[in-house]
DNA sequence: TAGATTGTTAATCGATTAACAATC
DNA sequence: TAGATTGTTAATCGATTAACAATC
């Protein structure tokens, strides 16, 4: 397996497979097939097999895939067989929700700090976190070695903050601001913008 | 233009173009080109032109596109030249953040109600909203004629709630729960799962 | 007019599906 | 063994890009 050669579109489906497998494991299931997994996630069995086979031969003819083994392989491939520290930038409602989010722990992530540029917010608490000043953010992120950030600042501030994050060594940004970010090629961005996602559906209504 | 013939992948890019155009308009710009718009959103000029041309001839050779006109056309195509009522199901932190979200108003959406199944939450306030009981949800959505829902309940409850939403006439679901939903073909789902999105980036770290 | 940029066609590239030998 | 299901190949399908005539 060579990371450079795997299409983004396949990498993008792996977390979906992983999520479905973990739900199957929760139900006590031990094995699954490309057919069953495909039904679960709405993808053809052929595609599931093709995607998985990019990384090795993880199944057995006749019996399918061991859920535990495939889960372990996917977690390793996606590098979520460890815990990644993550920072939140923007202490609004969304930043608040992400700081408290219970769904990170068993999926490989851990929020370690939250930043905001409003002086009146700095120093106050969100759950266990004390909101820190954006001015000290770059140094803090560098010293902690954090590589992943979630960005929940207003669109007008997002590009500036993204630039600072990159300076600080961040290589993956989950961007909640409704704006396309301009970042170097070696930095990944995923976009979560509720309005944009809603607008992808109204077309069909 | 025939909605049935436009690939999903193109429809998915239109809200991104629209968002960029609205930012250009905010800056006071009057016209743009496929090249400039493409640079802005990280898509080739040829693809921008091809996508837009699916719906008509909205540009002018030599001068490009009128930002105001193209914005108006895209809003019409995406059916966000009107305001859609939206309900939120799940009054946790994420439901709270979405209920207060300021980014819906000028993008075509308006939250009208929020539901939760926890009796102790029902009746309490989130901003201007009174949390309503999930038990009465189907009737309430029907009577309001709401077609769009945002789902922020736990994964274990999401499929059941989705089924109820479909019964109530909802045709578009923005799903924050980390699970693939099973819905009829005429119902659209968009997925927003922070962990899944983060896992799409760790592969490259 | 000359320069710029669209809309569109044809070529290329990439992704998905169908089919089946291999094999558990 | 017989049945089931993988991994993979070849065929199909669809999306992107390059190129350019049309034209503002």
C-alpha cells in the first residue's frame, strides 16, 4: 500500500465503512460480507471489495470479513489506531458543542484546547477547558505539537486563522466557517457548513 | 434544464460557487470569470464553465459572469431564492448550536421548531424556542408542512427518528448522527459527522 | 479593433460495475 | 463436498480537461 496512490474518494469511504463495522461489533456480530456491509452503507458490494483490496487481502472466500480484523486494519490505515490531539478555534456555540462532543473519544480524537480572540471570553471556562487567547495560539499549538484543528470562527476571520494554524504546524483543518480556505498542498481541509449541505438537497425538493 | 439529468456531483458544487459569489458581492465586485471563481474555490475554470452551462448561458464572452445575475440564477436553480422552514431534532449541544446559528437566514433557511424525547427537557427554552416532545413531532411537522430536518440525536436513536421524519413528510435530512440512514429514494440525506470528517484527513498525516 | 472569456466538443482520465476463477 | 464469497480483470460508465470557434 502506498498512500500516494490511493484515490481520495476511496480514502473518504473508509471512515464510513469503519463506522458501520463498529456498529456491527456493538451488536455482537463477528463477521460480515461485502454485500452486507454495502447494504448497510448504501454502496455496491463490488465497490466495497475493490476499495478494501487496495490495502491488502483482508477477507476470506466463502466467509467474508472478520469484523474485528477489518476494523483493526481500517483503523491502522486511517491512522486512528491512536489518539490525535485536536484544538478548537472559536468559542461560539459550535466551538462549545465540539468541545463537549462525546463522539471523539472512541474514534481517535481528543480536544486539548480552545481559543478565541474576544478578550472578554479569554480565561472563562467551557466545561473543563479554559478559553485561551488566539494571540498565543501559534506558540501553544507548536509546543503541544497538535496537527489537527477545528475552525468555528466567523467566515471573515477564517482565512487569517487558517494561515496561523498552518504556521503553527497544523496539517488538517475541519472548517465550519462558510468559506473555501486557501492552504498549502500539504494541508488537508474538510468542510462542514450546514447551509451548504442543506443547499445540496433543496435542488431536489 | 431537467433536474433528473443533472449529476449529483455538479449539484453539490453549486452551493460552493454560490457561497463564493456572495462573498465577492460583499466585497463590492460586479463581475467575475470562470478563472477567478475557480481559483477562489479550488476548481478548474473549465469545470466551472461546464457546470454552469448545464443550466443555461449565464456568461458573456470577453467579460465573464455578472455576479448578481449568476447569484440569482444559482439561487433559483438550488431553490434557495425562498426561505425553507427547518426543524431540529435533538436538543443537545449540537441542536442548541444549530437553533442559534446565524448563518441560515441569508442562505435560505429558517429554524421553526426543536424537538427532544427527554421529558425533562420538553417545555424548556432554547433561545426563542420551546423544546417540543418528539411524540408530537410527526403531527407538528405535518401541520407546518416542513420538508427539511436536522438530526442531532444519538446514533442509537437516529434511524427511528429518521423513519418518523419521513412519515411526517420530510424530504431532506441533515444528519449529524454518526450512522448511515436508511431512507426511501425520494428522501435526501447529507451527512455531517465530525469524527468521520477528521478520519478522512488523518490518513494523510 | 484587439483582447478576453464563454460555451461546447472531443479527448483523456478515472471510477464503478459485472463477471468469474480461486478458494475458504 | 457444495455453497458462499473474495479479489481481480475487463468492460462500462461518467467526470474532467484541453482546445478552440464564437463573440462580447
